[in-house]
C-alpha cells in the first residue's frame, strides 16, 4: 500500500512511503475471546472462566447478560 500525506497543518509534509501487511489466521486467546463483541455470551463466559475463577456478578459485569 502506498501512503501519501495530504495535509500538513502543524508539521512539514513527508514523502510518500510504502506499507506492506502480512495476514495469518490464528485462534484467539481466551482473553481476546472475552473482548470479542460478536461471540455468543456462553463462549465469553467459558473463556473468562478459563482465564481465572469468577463470580456470577463478575460474569454479569463482563458480559452485560442478566
């Protein structure tokens, strides 16, 4: 990807530069799974319990579920 600066309000313009990305598929860690918004509540709870013991009120606070 080529990046170009189009504004220079408070600093001098810099020359265009290139950026390359490498993608790899990997399984999310338990902590990453807890932070994921589109995971079923059951999976978030299981991930949270794998990281450490939690009380029901802590799980409610973590998931927002009742």
